[in-house]
């Protein structure tokens, strides 16, 4: 006997199923799409650095976590910095790379903050309470709360999108 329903494709549109989207949910969706773009830009950057074909690059990066992709990218750049050109203006490659890597990790942290939290929206308003519950060995049980709105979530999405662009721009001129 089957106890749970299987996945069913209904072919209903968003409007038919949910109605008009609200700003907050749409903003969370933008974070998803922006982070997908960032992760693709990171994989593409590794492909470019290694001068690989698309399939081989995907084999290497497909199962890597975002964190491991960043580490691989940074290690490759550091290894190539004396023999290849990177778009850093007049600044040393290591200085710009350190800042870029910090921003990439910040983008991941913000994304995780958005997705690994609970949200209370009693009246489905745009203003919500974000709650994150943790129980770590070093700090014990903690509850973090923050009031957020769609504007904040869109700021997160924009920052993540800007990091995808910055990553692409960092490699302008690479191999020349």
C-alpha cells in the first residue's frame, strides 16, 4: 500500500494555483536565481582558468560545493598570477583576489541566511520576522531574530548578482 503521494505535474500556472505573487516571495526567488548565476559564473571561471572544454569542466565542478569551487578558483588564480593577466587595475592580484573571495563567501552566507531560516508572516505582509535556531557546541542553543522585508531580500539578491558580474570581470583579459 502506498502511504505518500508521488510527485504530480499539474500544468497549472502560478496564477491558477497561488494567485498573484507577493513581493517577499518574489524577492526570495530572486536570491535563488542570482545564486544560480553566481555558481554558474564560478564554474565557468574554473573552466576558463583550466582551459577546458565545457563537458570536462562540468565533470570537475558538478559535484563540488560552492565553498570548494571558490577554493579551487582562488588556488588556480594564485598559482597563475605570476604568468597570467587578471583584471585588477593597478592593484596586486592577491589583494583583489582576497577581497573577491571574501565577497563570494559573504554571498553564500547571505544566501544561506535567507534559505535556512524560518519566517513568520501572520498577515502575509511584506514585513516578516526571520528566525534562525542553532545549537552549536561552542555557543550552545541560540535563537536569532531579525525583521526583514522584501527590500532587504532584494539587496541580498543584488549583492549576489554583483558578485557574479565581478567574477566575470576579474577574468577579463585572462590569457592575453
